């Protein structure tokens, strides 16, 4: 199934029913007075996060959603029935914004989260509300108000603990295959990854984290070149970024330092807060470097890369170094979760 992480839809809440002006017409009840009931409220539209969904594909084929209108009021003091609310189920991580103004409406960041995205109209008033000692036969009634109508933009930001960065063919897909049960496509040509892949990495029986692999970035990505810029939003929720750099000497015109800085520049242009996230350098494909040259090439890359919190040397194809990296990531995530769970002393 193709991965869809953006959609544009129109939501139209139900109009409120009209109030009516009627009078009692019963035998032996002279001058029965007003009996017109209120109109029912229009149905509202809600968005609900559902962990069983992982794509917005349903909203690519159905773009207009209309809730039920409220019934008009009736005689004998009967109110109209309210319109049924509509619930739109979306993947966890969906961000909903107004297409025209850009206003954030909802961020469905947990399973079961519910947000009102279009409010139904109120029902009109029947003439029973207008009777008084001086107006015993009111003929006034009011119409129902229209429901909200909005054009919305849906963006899916996958929920992952760790995000992978790198040039095409840096070995990100091979890495995610090595540490998780995910099986993304792997081949010896660029852009084999066309959409984000998620993998669950188990450090041991009760400890795990989720890693996200997005299509490789190239220079000019922030201006729209390549594929990766379309999916950088999926890294915004992560706790840690792993920057994979191909150190193998066999690629034509290979320059690992230049490639690494090209990725960092695109990251900074796209979103400075994403650039400032915790980021580790992962030097990949060390198995392709002759043993006598490894230490020198690794040192040169680290020196040219600049300040970095941690670095690891791995070979994703045979798993060398991946286990140590996995446990280091697990410890980092657990430490960060523990820090976030502690109350702020200033708020106590």
C-alpha cells in the first residue's frame, strides 16, 4: 500500500433546524396558544486518533465530509431531532490545520485523542419562546444557524523515538533491517526508500524503541530537490537523530565530510529546532575500508564533522557495532523519559 502523509479535505458541519410558529388546534381547547418547537442542532465533525491506521490514504479519495442537518421544530411543543455527529478516524500523529489561515486546530499525538474540527449549527427557536402576557399569539420564530465549513490540511508526523538521517545509499535501510524486524527495500542504487519506514528495536524483553527511516536527502532538499524534504516532518517528534555517513572509499568522488555537512545545512534550512535536536554520528560501511586505513579515515571524518555528542562505527550489512549502538540509544531514551517525568522544582 502506498504511503500518504498529506491530504486536503473539506468538512461541513450540519446546519441547525429551523424553529416553527404553530398554534394548538385541539377540540375544546380555545385559544390554545403557541406550540412551535425549536429546531435540532446540526451534527458536528470530530477527528479521532486511531493507532490501527498508519496512512492518510482514505482522505485522498474522499475529500468532502458533511455532517447531518438538524430537523426542524414541530407543533405540539415538539423539538426537532439533532443531527448525528460525524467521527473521522486518523492515524496517531496527524496534525490538522486550517488550509486558508494556517491555524493549528488539533494535534492527535496519542491514541484515542479527540478534537472538534467543525461545529454544528444551533437550532432555531420556535414561537413558544416568544409568548408573553402582552403577546399571547406570537408568530415569530428563528431559523437555525449554519454549521461551520472549513478546508483543512492534514499532515501525518510519525511517532518515533529515533530518526535516521543521511545521503541516499548511506545504509539507513540496511541499518533498520539489522536492528529491527522492518524489511525496507535495499538495493545498490540511490533512492530505494520512497517513503518513511518504521521499525521496532528490542534491546531486551521489556525494553524497546521505534526508529524511523526517511528517504535520503541531497543538496537543495530544503528548496524541494529530491524526496527527503517531503518527509523531514517525520523527524520533528523524535528524541534522537542518527546521522549515518558512508565512509567506504569506493563511491565515485566520495567525500564523507562534504556529504555530512550538506545534510546538516539542509537540516538547518528546513527547521533550526530540528537541527538542534540531540544528534549522534554513525559511521557506516566500515567493513569496506581496509583495516590499515580505518582508524585514519574515521579520525579524519570525526575531525571534519565537528562537535558531536557521540559517534559510533558500524557495519550495518553484517551487524558489527549495531548492538552497542542499540543499547546506547535505549539508555539515552530511558534517561530522557525519566528527566521529562520529574516535576519542575519551580512549579512545585
